[in-house]
């Protein structure tokens, strides 16, 4: 019995029917159908082969026989089909190799510092991501965009989510959702009547929504949204005081409108009930804040055992209820989580600073600003957002500046109000500025002066492709049905008109933003001129001109396409390393450009450049106004920041005065789980002597806008190198 050796080495029986089938398929495409010829060719090939013949030999024989029979068009179709199948097999082989590497832990990329790639569900998630990305490459990208992507000109973020049609991130209107109640797959939730119940449901909302998107979930006015539920708890406890006999009299005789915090009439007439209600409300609110922080740091509800990427913004509500929310959240953060009271990673806390509200002594919330700074020196968070740096004058708390923790922000909206809640970023694409700098600068030694004309033409070409890539992805996202994200659309989490399950989402998704990102401005400038923007004023001027050009291009694209485009200072958590490797493969190692394991973040001064705090703020501040899609500036503090909160306040104030939109402090937080020590740990723990490298020593560092667990464990190689290169600013 004759046999055939397949491509994988397996031996199977020789079946002429398979040859006939392949020939007939080629005949259909060539309009040369002849079943008799197909049968005859198959018989001849079987007769002419040995007992064991490879599939490659048989395919070659089919080609020759078709030519001999004069079936030239069929032969061409057969050859073309073989070539197409060979390419598909090659892609499948590459995919399967990547799957094997994931399963056998040979390809630990730490692309997302929030996901442990060793665990079972992370493996499953990464395998699904590989398949999803392959589908998008083969079916959803136009040729020009795919070419730019493959050529390292642009980077399409979260490409593994492209084919699903998900959007990136958003701000949630917690008060609206909690007040209306909401539904999940298996149940409905009533309006909470206490701050304890409301805080519990915030965790549920964040978790449910985080699975409807690929990016972060945030509250832009957490203090305002939760304050009414503090009032409900206070009213409940005040009434309890009469029920338990703490206060004499009939509760029914009291006007319910005066039962609220800091009501002088209430305090004067019913002092015992007021004190009881106040004490109970403060305790309940703190415990609720504590529970929320613990929930958001322990409920690994996203694919890959990930925590939801959550952020909360607060700072400007001057009501006693809103102030209690902020005070409780800050104290709970300072206290820490768990037995060892470690620094909580989530939610990323952002404190909003606003003139006349909390900026200086004598303003209503100044004490909370001081508490926020104390927290920042002990727990890195909160970061600080500048309420006086918005491009337009906010008219409501919903329009006040706010950020996703990483740095993404929303500016003006062409399709509705400028409020932040109920919308977000649809998707980002990042330009590789370093590559443009190498192509048109002096770095390769083939010219003495940068080719500025060529650079601007090249930048415009890449910007055109970037806009096209964002529009194409939006068009695909717009075609998705509301039932693909039932929690988001049934509960109107993304605001707009109510959609039926079978309606597409494009109409209301337009209120979101499309981000034109950039990475490696300093690398680009060194490639162009041999210096970066913190070394030469003329070089800084050119760098600013480049980013301003991207900003203006985004404005023009918004007008042309009636979408909300923005200029985005890309965080590049994993991209800093990934794009460096691709650029280095293309051009080799170039001093000051590709000689480190990462590209420098957005418009940031290189982390290894020795510069003062003031100089760094002055250098980076002007870029914030034109990076309407998101930006951040941070400084590296020397020594133990918690010992000098006054100096830290001066740094924050200076950053705000210079127009920095989003500001953060970096300082080391090391901990020893053997003895509970937290502070700065050198080669050994100063309390118990545990050595560096022991399982007990954990070192907490900021990735981009957010912090993560022990950076030695979760950072990718590029980010790890960047952390080690960071110099302190004085």
C-alpha cells in the first residue's frame, strides 16, 4: 500500500481523491473544468510514485501534469493556491511557536506590569491575545497602515484587543449609576442608602466596566459623586440616636431638611444625637474607604488574574460630606493594606488642586491638600492635577480637569458637553519620533546638518497614516453591537442616547477621543542635532515645534473628520523597550539614541540627565498645554520624602504655577515583609537585616503614571533599566 509523507513527517495512506479535489478547486478558479482530466492525472501520479512519496514531490508532479495536459491557467491557479497555503502554514507555525513559548514560560515579556505572566489565566489570556492580533493583521488593517506598523513608523496600542472592537478607557459617573441602580448579567442592584453600601458597589461598577474595555476605568469627581451617600448615612445614624434613647424627643418632629452634617441648629438642639451620628458616620466612611481600597487591590477580576486598572480624582468638593470622603480615602491610603499595611497600588489617586479651593492656607480644603501631600510622601499617591490648567473654563465639577491614572485626559467635545464622565478614550496610536530623527538627522553620519525639509515631510506622512489608523479602528469599533458590552450600554455608563442590544455603538462612541501619541522626543532630538531639549535652547525650540505641529495636526483632523483627536504624550510602559528593540534592529546602536534599553518617555527629559527640580519642571511644563490627549511630569526625590512635607508642597505648588496639568512625585518605597519595615532599604533591611535579593525585600516604583508591585519582578527589561538609570532631582 502506497503512502504519503506529510509536511509534519506523519505518514498517511495515498488517496487519489485528495489530488482530484485540489485539481478541481484550481479548475473552478480558471474556468477549465474537466473532471476526467483530474481523475486521469491522479491515477498517473499514483502509478508513477514509489511506496513512500513526500507531499512536496506530489505537488510538483501535479503542476507538471497540468502543464502537459495544456491546462496552463489551472496550473497557475494551483501554484498560486499552494503559495497562499504555504504562507498560511508559515503564519500558523509562527503562531503555534509563540503559543508554545507562552505555555512553557520561555517568553516572559512583562508587557503589562499589572499582570503576572506565570499564572494559568495569564497564559490563557496571552494565547487569546496572539490569536486576536493575528486575525486583526490578516483581516482588519489596510495595507498602508499594516506597512507602517510593521516598519516601526507607528505603534497601534493594545493591538491584541483590536479585533474585539473594544474601546480603551473611560470616566464613570458614579453618582448617576448609583442613584439609578444598575443591572448585571445575573441580577439588578438597587440604589444604596448608606456610604458603606455605595462604596461596596463602586468596586462592583469598576470591575464590571473594566471587562467591557481594554484600558483603565476612572471616576473624575469621586468626592462629589459619593458625598450624597455620606449624607444618607448621617441621617440614618441621627435617627438611630432617638431610637436607642441616646437623644430624647420625637424624631418625627424634626424637619428632615436640617438633618445634615455641620448644621448649627441640629448641633445646638440635639447635641447628643448629632455627636453620635457624626462619630458613627466618620467611622463608617473610613471603614468604607478602607474596604474599597482593599477590594480594588485584591479582586483579580480581569483576564489574566489582573486587578481592574482603577483611578479616582477628588479635591474640590467643599461640602462636609465631600470633605469626609476625601479625608477617609487619604487616611485609608496612608494606613496601607493587609497585615503588613503595605502601599496600595489601586486605585490610582489623583488630588485636584484649584485656586481658591485648596491651594493656599485659608482656602476651604487646604487641610486636605496637606493630607494629600503627606500621603504622597508615604505612599507615592496621590498624584496632582491642575484645575487651573484646563483649555476651557470648567462650568461644573464634571468639566474640571481629571485624568486616568496613567495620564490620559479628555478635552473639549464636538459631540456633546465637555463633561468628563460617561466618555473616554476610544484608542491611541503612537508615532516613533526616534526613527524620524535618525532618518533625517546627523546620527548616521551621512550628513553634517539635519534635513529639516525632509523631516517635516516625513512627519506629515506618518501623521496621515496615524489618523487613518485611528479612523479605521474607530470604524470597526463603531460597527459593534451594544450587546457586546451589555453592562456599559444597558446601564448608560457611556453616556448618550439609550441603545437597544442590536444597535451599533458608533453614534455615541464619537464623544470619546482619538489619541495621536508620540514617544522619544529626546531621542529624536539627539539623532537630529546631537543634543536633547534640556541641553540647548534652540534644540528645545525645535522639540516644542514638533509637538505643537502634532497638536495642530490633531486639531485639523478633528475639523476634517468631526472627531475628537488629541495630541498624546504616550506613557509607553512596554513600548519604551519594544520600540527601542525594533529601532535598534533597523539602525544599530547609536550613542545617545539607541544605546540604552528604552526610549525616553514622551517629551520627558532623559531620566539619566542631571537636572534640578526647577529646571525639569520649566523644561517640560510648556508641553502640557498642547498635549490635550494626556501628559504627566514627575520628579525624582532624593532621600526619604516623608521627612520634609513642606519642601514637597513647594515643589507641587511650583509645578502648578508653571501650568503643569498632571504632576507626580517619584521616590523609593521599599518594604521588608519579614519585619514590616517600610522606608528606604539599601543592601539589607535596617530593622531585621534581611538581605537585598531575599524574598522579603520588595521595592515599589512608578511604571508610568502608576505604581506597581516589586519592580524587580514585574517590570519589563527596558523599564527595569530605566528605573536603574533614574537620577535624583534636587
